[in-house]
C-alpha cells in the first residue's frame, strides 16, 4: 500500500481547474489523508496557465512536492510546462480526441493515458465542463482509491444545486472511473489515513474561521490578492455569523472604518496585501496613539509596487515591523500553517483588545491560498471582553480619564453610549482625557504609558515551534509559511543521513530574543526566507547580536520546495 | 459660572441669550479673532441640543484643521481622526453602533480634497452621518494655501500667481451623487445654522451641510460682509427640496450664492439595509461563546 500521492491538474484558467482540484483534495481528505494543495495562476481571469496540485500523505503533508505521480494535462502547454516534474513512475492523463495532440512530440519520460474526457462527459449526459468529473473518476481509479468516497464528495459539494446536477456529475465521474478501469491498471493502491476528523482549508479560510472564533464583529477591506478570499468568505457567511463586512472604497477607508468600529467597541479587523498595506500605514499609527484594538492582516506577495500579484514572497517583514509614523507597541504574528493561522488569528483579536493596540497578522500567497489539514478540538470558542470600564466616573473636567496611567500601561476604556465615559480618541498626542497636548511632560507620560504595555506583551510570547534531532549541527531558522516546507525538507535530509534542528517563528514581534539566542546560539543557523536581503537574518542580528552567515533565500515568486532546501543544505554543510 | 478652582466658561451665547450645554471643558478655543469657527461652534451646540438625543449617545468625529481643533472644546464622545479620514471613521463608528448619532466636523480640505474619495463614495451608501463642512476656501491651519473650493485665479501661499484649478462645487456633486440631505448655511447666522444641524442630525441618511465660513486671516476678501452681499436664501426663491434638478440649477448659479436646504429625500440608510444589523447594534452582539459548527462542515 502507498502512503502518499502527488496529483496535479493543469490547463487554461476558466476551465474549472480550481473546482476539480478542490474535489480531488476533498476525496483524499475523506480517505483520512493529510493534505497540502498548492495552486498557481496568473493575474488573469481567462486563458492563462493554471495549476492545482494535491499532495496527500497518510502520516502528514506539510508542503507541496515537486515530482508528480499523476499529471492531468488539459492543454498542450500543460504537456510541455511540467516535464521536469515527471519521473519514469509518473502518469500523464490527456485527451487525444479533444486537443488532437501528437503525444510523441512531447517526449515525456513516463507512461501516458489517453482519456477521452470530453466525449465521456457528453456521452454520460453532461456538458463539456463535466469532463472535470471524468478526470476525478479516472484519477481515483489510478490511485486505487474509493469511487464511493468520490461520489460522496460530489454529492456533498453539489447537493445545493439539486439532485439532477449531482446525478450528472456523479455519472461523469463513474464514466471516467469505468473507462480507466477498462483500459489500464492502477499505478498505486493508496492506504487510508488517520486524518478523517480533520479539516482542510486554505490559510485564508483558517484565518477567517479563527477571526470568527475570536469574536470578530467588523471586517473592512478593499480587494487585493492574496487577501481577497478572506473578504469573500466573511461576506458569504455574514448572514450566519451576523458580523458586518464592509467592502470599503479604498484601503485607507477600510482601516479608518475599522478604527471607528473599534472606538465604538466592536472587535475589528482589516485585510490587505503589501500595496494596500502601504495605504493603511497612517491608520496603524492612529490605532497606536489612540490605543484602539485593531487586527490588520497582510498577505504578502512579491513587490515592490504591484510586483507579481498571484505569486508568493516574504519581503514585507521589515516594513511590517516598522510601518507607521514614530513608534508604538505592536504584535506581529506570522502563522506557519493552517493550524497556526486559525489559532493566531483568534488570539490576535484577543490580544488587540487586551492591550488596546495593533496586532499584525502576516501571511503570504503560499499559505493564504494553499489548502492544508488542521484540527479543531471543539467548535465552541469562549471570548472574554477585556480592558473596558462599564461604569465610568468623569472627573471635575467633565471628561473620563480614559488614558490614565496604569501599572502595565493598559487603561480601561469606555465606549460611546456609556454615560460618564466621555473622552476623545485622538490622533494627536493627548492627555489622560484624550485632549490634544503638546507639553513635553504629557508627551513623555503618554508615550511611556503606551510602551509600558510592551513589557506585558513580551510575556505573551509562547515557546516557538522547534524540533531537534540528535547529532544535528545546523538549525534551519525561518518564519511564517516556510515552516511546513522545512519540515518536509528535514525528512528528506534525514533519509540522507543529515540530522537538523529547526526553529520557526510565528510570533516575530515582540521578538523572542532569549529563545532564539538559546536555540541557535550553540549551533550553526541557516536562515531560510523568501526575500532578497535577508530580513529575518537582519532582525536576528539586530535583536540578538548574532550575525547570520548561512542562508537560503528565494524571491522569484515561487515557494520553496523541500527538495531544493535539502540540496542547498547539503551544499552548506 | 465661576466656582473656586474651575476655569471660567467661555462666553458663547447666541443672540437670544441661550447658553449651550457641554461647554464645561478644560480647554478653550485657540482660533483667531473673528474666525467663523466661534460661530459654528455655538451653532453646533445649539444643533446638538436641538436633537434632545442623549448626550452620551452622540459622537462627534473631527477631521484635522482649524475646525477639527474644536475636539478639545466639546464635552461629547469624540474621535479626532487623521486628515481626510473623519468620514470613514464616522461610518465605522455608526456601523458598530447604529444607535449613536454622529456629527462629522470637517473642513473643505479634509472633506473635498484629502478625503474626497470617501466623500464621493460614502454619500452613495446613504450612511447615516451628518457632515458639517467648515468651508473657508483655504487650508488655514497650514497657514493659507488654496483648497478645493478656492476660486480660480486666487493668489495663496501655494499659488503665488493665482490658482489654475476651477473650484469644486460640492453642492452640485452631492446633488448628482445620491446624498439625501444637502444644505448650505452661513457661519454668520448661528440660530439658522443650529437648527439646520439639528435637522441634519435627525435626518436618517447622509446629510451634508456646507458652511460658508469667513477666515479673516487667510481669506479676508470673503468676509462676513462679502458673504452677506452675495447670498440669497433658497426659501425666498421658492425652492422645493424634493426637486433635484432645480437644486442643481441653484447649486451651479454663478450670480449668487444660494443658502438653505437644496435637497431632502427619505431613503433607507445604509445600516438599515444591512440584514446583520436588523436585530440590534453590532456592539451588543454577544461573543462570549462562538460556535463554528455550521461553518466547519464545509471544510470536512
């Protein structure tokens, strides 16, 4: 029995590739496999080259794998673009009838299977688009997977559209399965895995769910890849969740609306990518100085400026750590997988309220749009409202001293509607009532009060993700989405007799300097990150005084592959 | 009222001798002598009082500028926003708690220039906020550069040879772009402006009140007397505020400056069309226990 598979469908945008991939992924998940789905697409609606890749493993999938077992090629480009991902064990499925290709022209290194997908779709009573189900049926056959499970998935996904739609889709899937069975043998028999009770979601879906679990009430955004799917998900579910989602006229409006909502007492969040985040920066300072709880999601993509909209990068880290006028305390969280994306988003909303400040939640296209397996122990989440004064007493000024000095810097706030709590949430430096002040002594008092929060914030940082292995000389250090691919790379390295340690930072500010010093101080750190200048390496040097000499960096818009990290590490050790 | 230790209250009474509540604040105005803001300040207090709405449920969102500096002089919940951003801050506040009445205090620079895109787009949504634009045709806090409403050819610090742009016509824009309460008033008539502010605050929807405000320091030519010579009252013209076409004709007149209510239309406000808010204000939504069960099944 086989315990892993790597399946890829490629073709023109607009051919239903994303849906086909999702259905295949769900079928693997229902076989109890852990999933990592990775997609590539250009910034176009129709016609560009799209791919959807499902890597599934019965003992845990952490990243996409390079070499594919089955490639479903929906057009000629698909036959030529992915040649270096094929081995002699691979299988290419294509449609000779539909595209009239001469398969020999492509000199593929593996066996091929001519699946008349369009004809089978039409013959089974459906339309051309149903060819996607023919593909699924044939794919399930070739991996020795359960047709019944595929049909269950098709039923679950299409049942809202009515029984006849389910029947057509299921019929096409069956036709694909039977055709493959009549003409070829399976390439492997996939075992069932233990992940049946798990969920699979994109990073952005996990973030959306985490936000809802954390009591999100107000979300404002302006569409920008790769953050838009959060806006879409939260809008689509708003009727169920009863939160308010506002597509604002621009990112500046989005963040200022969120500041307004936060001022009024709602748990508020905005989402964007690097370009939109540039627009938002003035608003970050507003949340900082007015001490308004705010969560800002930033999904990174290659820049500068518009860069490469649908590709991945980790190049905004330095900007995110410092973005705003002057200084104020902030959290910067960089989840590494779907589990952390869910948990950290939930916690982000709590931390923002507790410390009345900005929490940056940072992802990238790779994590945001890949689908991963994660687990919720319960679907019920408790939230405690924090740092409010519900029964305020104004002093002789007529105002409530909302910014009164306090031991940990957090001053209980009031919200409009509460009698006796009148104060000004002010973008100017202000006194304890929020009234504008330029006296040096008041400035120092308020600035120091805000930064007193930072000491308490530091104490919130938990132990970071770390794995050690006996005899390891090197420690692979990373942040955010690189976590999974390093886990996969370490497995490959271990097979080659190279033990490694790893440290992935998902709480990057306040910087866990003692942990980092402790973990990498005695070994040889290799910093793996998705930018040109080594922003994490620079941060480590800044915070710990330790200079980083070895690194692996990628900034071509593509994600790291475990195979590439493993071979780079071999060159370095 | 001068009690021991308390600062004396500034003397802002209207011509009928009515004093306004909410004046007992620790800070006093810093505007120049003769500034239209004093009068508008008084009118705001009359306008807020006129609504008889609970004071703690009234929020003023201030923009940046001479007008926004009155954030320190009003004992109301206030949000002193970034420059140009008072409108989105007000909309966010309103969506979070639609039981609040929201007044926006903003200048011509903040509303029509820096925040122009918010002005254009939020009026389309009929968000229930009342916008009071202190329109003095200058950037005065930054010492007198041209603003979006400065007439063509006017010499200012940033246009020493005279401004090249034509002035924006905020009334005509609002009339064409779905605002549901559009008025222009004069800072020199406190009772009328005060009652217009009450009307604007009571109007359910996007209300715009453009206030012609003399700035004797940086725009001395458009003085109180200059305005009085050029203004006409829409009431005297027999204007019907339900007629947008006639309102537009009045707004685009070049011979006179019409004052009064251009447009008033009853339409559902934004928050009234958000189904999630039908059961009450967002801030009252209980988040103590959130169950994701119905959402999670899509991910199985």
